């Protein structure tokens, strides 16, 4: 049955115009899936990574930084719809500050870096087939962002969802688009190569790529990191931050005992009985930001040598073909993670960066922080933290999880958090304008309640 399943999937991909490189990668992972590989990385097979280069300890001259940035392209992962916050369009279009979206701020950050360093610094988005149209329409508001001869985006590949019972491509006549899924952000390498964009960038004189999630506004263009990476001669590098108790679920790098290779380990790759090791921030003191740098020429060499297959660990995502219908057929989506490519390059390295380079927004809790007076946008459109105080925000997901509900309950903007340490809301509160939170505040109600204008909530 599996040979027939793979043949059916390949035929479906060919008919849809999927690139030969993407089909080669899909076929590789189909065979891995068939082999029922667990994908676990047991603790006894790795050594903790306890020492990495610190950015502030590396002396990079302004000239070195500028020269490296002149050969760098900035790629933003932009395939997500923000469904966890109830969105049905590209998450990067969500307003963050002063009416500016993630995408608007990213564009302004890049334009500011171009002006400061006198470099072209192309900005290119990796879109999915669900985010491309909205994103390209929004980019029309930034006419100066495109670099002549290069596209503003390239498209993440799509692959068939596989029936969980027999690994054949699923059919879903109610909505055939749901028969397809993206292969995870590890597809960035295949998509760059298969689309011809990798060759185009190299031919245009670019040597390095800096890539990150579009919802991480901390991952700004950085000449110092670019200079460090160019001087290192490494094929690939990951930005790391110091792990705290709040980062225990984030992936970490480790050293594979077998060959001394740096690898990435996530929760899904950790045996359940060894999660205590994984979450120990003293044993594994750094976490992976998903801000990555790679050498375009060395990436192309590796892809050519391996028929486009870098061999990233498979993530088998078990879902239903219609995520909104739990009774629809069970499927498997084959995915890979971009950061796992560190294991595919000998000589790959890492750099410890300030926490300010990691400001992801996965929930409305994090969005609250970025919209508050804890941050300001500086002249280069970097999010500058006004206070060193860490503020824990915990909004009741029943009433604040979806962005439409969140906006309705903060119609005049989020409260002032500059003097807060914790802000927890349980129940259906709505906040009027000019509310201030001081210290540790815990609000609870079971009925609709309005927090009056000008209120000072202290705890």
C-alpha cells in the first residue's frame, strides 16, 4: 500500500506543478515516516552546550559589519495565518504599535538599515499559498522596499496530507484546498533552491542570509552579527539567548556525542521520561531563537550534493483533514523545522545575543506587552524596552485569546504596564481608557465588568 501511496502523492504533486526538489524531499520523508522512526534524541546521546561565543565579546569593525551586511539578504518566514489568535490572514498584518503591523515595522527596520549602512539589503518573505496575496497587497504600501531584479517573496512548497490509516493522499471534496499543507518552515531551503531564487541571489552577489519569524520584531538587521558570521567562515549559525525558567519549553542546542556535531532538540524529540533534563535551564542554559544565518553558496553546495535533501528530522503532525471538523479523516502532515539544519552542516556554530533580539508574539499576552508603554519604537523602528522590569501577563483565553475579542475588550488600547510586575485577568473584563497597572494585579469576575477610565489598579 505504501508504494502506491507514494506514487499517488508524487503524481498529485507533479500535476500541481510542485518543484522536482520538493518532490524529492517529500519522497525522502515518506520513506522515513514509513519506517516509523521515533525521532527521539535521548539525553545520553548528547552533551549540553554550555559555552558559546558572546556577541559583545566579538570585536567587529564598522567596516567589516558594513561589508558583510552588503552581501546579506533578509528572509522572513511569513507562512502563518495567526489561527491561534482567530485570524484568517497573514499574522504579520496584525497591528502592533501606532497602527503599524509586523510587516510595516519590518519594512521600516530594513529601510532604516539600508540608509544607515548604505547597503541594498533585500527583504524577501517566504509566504505560504494562504498568505501570499494579502502580504503582497500590503507590501504595495512600501514602494521603496523592493530591490531591482529580486522578488519580494517566494512561495513555501505544498504537499499532500496523508491518510493516517494507509499513508495515501487524502481526498476531501468539501474543500480540496484542505488536501494540501505546507511542509513546515524547514522547507525554506528546498523552496529557495527549487524556485531558482537561491541561484539568483548568489548571481546577484549575495553570500549570506539572515532569517527569522515575521512575528519576532527583535530580529532586526544587525551589521555586528553579519560581520561576526562572515569572519567565522561557518556555513550556518544560530542566535541563542540565555534560558530562564520561562523558556524551559523552547528548543535548545546540544552536542551529539557520536561526532561532536551541534544539533537542535525540541520537546517533540525528547523522550517523555527525560523531559526533566530538557526543561532544566541549568543543564541546558541557552535556548534557540529561530534567528538563523547561513552561507548561500555552502547551502547550494549541500543541496546539489544531496539531491535537495538536507536530512532534517521528520516531524509527523497528526491532525484531521479539516482542522475545524474533528470527525473528518485523520491525517499526517510531514513537517521539518528550519533550525534543525544546524545538524546538516559541519562547522555550524552559534552566537549568544541579547534578549532584545527575541520578542515573539504567539498569543495576545505577548501582544499586550508590545502594545503597552513598556516599549517604544526608536528612530530605526526597533522596539526599545523602556524598563528592565519583567511583567508577566496572563489574560483569560476565554475572553482575550482571539484578536477580535482582545480588541473589543481593550477598545482604547492596553493599560499602562510600566510600573507593573504581573497582570492577570480572569473573567469578562472590558477596559476603558487610561488604565494603569501597578505591582502585581489579579482581576477576577464571573460577570461582565468595566474597568473605569483613569483607574489605577494596584497590588
